[in-house]
């Protein structure tokens, strides 16, 4: 992955996949702007990257606030002289903000809040990053999809709707921005070891059973790691991926290539 010198802005990068993408990109010579609503963790992650020789900055940003998004893109362009890569990583699940995880219990406010962060946020980030991306010779937008972009899951109404929207948003942005030389792709993970997945599992009636079931759908018999996804993001941003555009790229351990669990293959973990 030849991403040296590329200028990344990564939303939701205080922890998890976003933070790991910042680490991987910076270690490969990219310049990274982290952003999040968890300011202490965001500052700490940026400082950690700088301590290891990377070029990292932090700007607070709530992607449900358009003014903060505008400020983030301006701060990144000011710090680096432009933007090459927008990584729309920020996202949340209904289980992260309360117990409204079923149709009977979910309020309109919760449903709209998830869509505001997970779907409207990437749209607004793209809108305000594009003036800078148009000045780049290696411009790309990389969105956070999910296996929920393709399938339904229990207790996943708002999140699933938002991630289905991200998949279609990715394709439409790719079409619209192709004349500008801006590629747009999305990565779609299965279970990855993040706080959001932990909260989703813990919100279920039987967390241990659900966690085992998630792993047992993977043909690679483990939970995903943030670095698995970070490596894919950096590849999609690189010149080596220059012929990849408009793709919703599964990174799911093989879970969506079939409809069963690995115990039927004698691989039960």
C-alpha cells in the first residue's frame, strides 16, 4: 500500500476501527486528522501516533452537526494543505444510546438519531470534503458499511436501515464524483472487536450465545480485529486500488457466502 504522504481525515477515530486506521495509515507515512466526540480519547490516540513518529492531529467533530463537519474539513485542509482521503467511519447503534432496540420500544427520536449519524453524517462529510478532494490526484471516500447493509438482523432496525443507505449512497456518490476523479467505496464488516459490537451483544437476552453464534457464522473462526478493517481501508485509499470504484466490499470472515454456522463443518469454536 503506497499511501505515503496522503492526507486522511477520519471520523469516529478516537477508538476502534477509526483509531486503528489512523495508526496503520500514519505508520505507512500518511498524514492523519482524527476526529470524534470523545475528545480525551481522540487527543490521546493522536498523541500516541505522534509519539511513534507519525503525523497526526485531532479536531473535535460530531458528524450530526454540519457546522462541526465544515470546521473539521477546514482544519484538515489548513493542517495538511488539502485532503486526499475521507474515511467516513463514525457510526453508532441503537444499543449504544439506550434500550430502544425493538419496533415496540424504539422511539422516532432514536431511529432518526441513528440515521443522522450513520447516513446523513457521511453525506454531509462528503459534501464538505469534496471541494478539497477535487484538488487531489489520489482522492477517495471510504464509507463504513456493514453486513447489515445486505441482511436483516434482530434488534437492528435503525442501524440496518442506515447501513443499507450507506451502501446505496456509496454507489451514487461514485457515479456522481467519477468525472472529478474521486473514487468512492465502502467496507462492510461482520463482527469486529469494538465497543459497538460489544454493546450490541450485551443488549441481547443471551450475550454469550449471541457472541458464539456471531463467531460461528464466520468461515474464519474468530471475531474480526480493527486492524483487519484498517488494512482494507488503507488499501482502498492507495494507488494499488485505482481501478476499484463504487464497491461495497465485504470483510466478514466469509459469513455472508452461506447461511449456516461452522459447527456443521466440525469447526465449532
